RNA sequence: GCUCGUGUAGUGUAGUUCGGUCCAUCAUGACGGGUUCUCGAUCCGUCGACCCGGGUUCAAAUCCCGGCACGAGCACCA
């Protein structure tokens, strides 16, 4: 077989057993908060596969838990918007598990009637002890009639939470104890934020998700490898129903150096405690925060696609995402001058003939047309850290510095002295640059070039980095949010 | 402990199905240089890896055996 000259694969590997136009994938977040960087991998990979095969993605809310990770009503809308932002197109089908409860309960009943499920009234601890020794629990041998009557009691609320669970019968000799007679539905008496206390019995993920995948005709499931046991449990259930399980694919665990893992519930607590301003706090690894800071969705897509789909546990750096972002935004961001920690200087132009105005390109390579027009005044600022004897004021002149006075000696570049950014006072206004740094913020006060400052726009501050204009108030400093270098 | 999964440069990744064309791809990073009146962009160069030990073979990143490391699951969470 002929081998290609070694080359990096482009795009995702083909999906096994995929038929053009027939592929159905799903993305199933818990709506207990907005999406994080971690979720964006799922959105990107699934939507990309759908694109490759002209298939569909089902956005499904697996919101069947009312106690441990209850849904946040606002999150449903957020997630739909964020999905569309990341993928560049909306999900094809949207489903809420909490609205489809009658279906799951019907399948559960069918399972009891067909004899491959049973109502177990053992405590979790008792069951675990038996299970670990491959022993059946006493409830396992109950007949259909008894199971259905227990099922009735579960649903009418006469059994308390924790008093019973519906299990799927499996081979008790299965090597992996976790798979033996796994629980499919449990009792929850606490009301659901969306549908209230209509139901007393709620399916667990492994059951609900399995039924729903079948109903939606899902052909490929891409999920975290922590859910491998879920695949195995669900395959057992599919065998009972006589269904064919979708093609599963997995990715490994992802950490970001700068953030660690992504815990939606952890963030929720920290926001409630006032540690963060909200879900879009720039220090958070949420999609809303990235969007607010000025990341482009294309950069996020490029990044995940470049990583591909591997089962390796990885720890990535924001630097990599930032470099993808730079290549997306660099050619479309105007340049501006922002002087941090300004040092006041006076300009001495006696010795040389000079223009009164300067025209500086809005972008150095002309991707953006036009110029910034500066009127040169006697007073100007440079960054304090740049202060030195000989400097080149960018786009203007070589100067000799003496006691905060800059004497212009040449408009032409005469040697290799350092080029610094500078700003005539009459051209400036106050600004604050906020940089997220771990769990803190760094604030740089300074002066920004007062030309066409539009809220929401991303600029490249020369010799500083990319930043977003968050606010241009009538009075007071312009608010800038640092994006990356 | 049990079950499952994964090990390629600092970080990611290609190549592993079917052994050779792999002194191992690409990106990111670091360093150096060209260019550009930004510490940005761009171009060029350099650095740096097949987890370990055996085995099979003319030939192993790739196949086999044995270790080791890391991660996940073992919830009436998702």
C-alpha cells in the first residue's frame, strides 16, 4: 500500500458507518447554567460532523434532575444562543427531556411488563453490597403484577424519595459491577423548575438519554469518555428493547492551564458568593465571558477542529486559543494608541521643520482603509517604563530626552533606537484597561487616542495588545477590557 | 480495590487499521535573524518527542508479551 508523504491530517477523521445525509448527532448539556469552553468542544465537533455529512444535530436538554443539579430556567435560552454563536448555525432540533416525561414513563412501564426491569425497594447501600458480590436483591424475583403495583405507588407519591428505584435487569456476572442491574428511574418529590410537581418518578440519565437517542434516530454519539460505562449500560437496555445502539465516539478530559476544569455548579456558587460579577465575568471560562472579551467563534471552532477527537486527557493553554483568535481578528482590528502609566513630556521642535498634523494608518497593511489624523501639540505622553534618553516617537520623529523634554532631532529614522508609542495630550482621553488575571483583575490607568471609539469594538492597542472597548461614557474614563497580546 | 480507557517534543496533534518511503507531520511555544516606523503581522532559521523492558522480523512509533504512569467510572448527578 502506498503511503502518503507524512502530512498533518486536515479536519476531523471520518465518522464510522456514516451515510451522507443520514447522520444524526446530539449535544446534550444540562441546563444548570450557560455553556463553558468545555461544552464548546461538543458543539464544534457535533456541528462539524453534521456539516461533513449533511446531517443534523439535536440539542437536547437532559433536565431530569431536580435536586443535585437542578436546571436554571434562564439557561435554556442562553444555551440555544450560545450554541448558534459557536456553531455558526442553530441546532436542527431542540428537545427538553422534562417535556417528554410521559414517553419515558411509558417505556419504563413497558420494561416492567416485559420483565427486563423491576422495582427495587432496597436501600442504595444494601443493593451495592449484593451487587458487588453478584448476588440478586430480593426484589429481583418479583412478578410483573407486583412490579406494576409498586410502579403505581412510586408514581402516585405514596413511596418516599429513596424508597424505590426501577432497575434494568442485566447479567449479574458482568465483570464491571457498575453495570449490574443499573438504576433507570428514581423518585423525586422536589418540584422541577420547569414542569413543577407533575411527576414523582424521574428517569436517570442513562435511561432517559437512551430512550431519546433511539426516538430521535441518533446515529452517532460523541461524548466524554467518562461516559463509557453509560454506553455499556445503554447497550444492555437497547438489547432488551431490540434496538441498535448508535456508533459511540469519545473524547478525553480537557483542562485549561489558566482555568483548571469547568464546574458549572462551582461557578454558580462563586457567583452567588460575589466572587464573580456574573456568568460573563471575564475571569470565567464561560462562552459568554469569551464572547464578551472579544473572542471570535471561528477561533474557537478552528481550535477544537485542530485538536480533533482523541481520547487522551489533555491540558491546553489559552495561549493556543488566543493565537487562533489573533489570526482571525488581526486583519480587521484598527490600531490605536493607549499609553499606560503616562509620563508627561513636552515637545521641543525649535530645531527642525515639522508638520502640524500627522496621518497614521488605521491598519498598517491597508486591510482597513483610512487614517487617524493627529494634531501635534507641545504636550504629550509616553509610558513611564519607556522613558529613556533616545527614543523614536512612532510614526513621527527621533527625539532626545532631557528632563521630560523631548527635543526633535530628525523626522527621519536616523538609527535603531527604540520605537515607542506616544500620544499628544490634546488627542487623548482617560481610559482604564482591565485585564483578567486568574481570580483577580489588573487595572491599568492611562490615556487613549481619542479617535472613533465605538463601544463593543475590538482594537489593537499598539505595543499593548488587543482589547475591547466596553464603555465610552460621556464623562470619565473609557473602559477597556484586555483580550490578549 | 474492581472495571474501563489513554501514553509521540514545553503544550496540543499527524502517522498506528494493513511494519519499510518515519533519522517521525503540523500548529502553538521558546530562541535567533530578515522585513515592517508596534512588543502586532509577515518571512526564514534553530530547539525539541515515539512511557519503560523484553520478543517477533532483514526492518517496529506501528505487531506480541510484561511492566510503569496518568485519567475516568464504580451516585437513587449530568
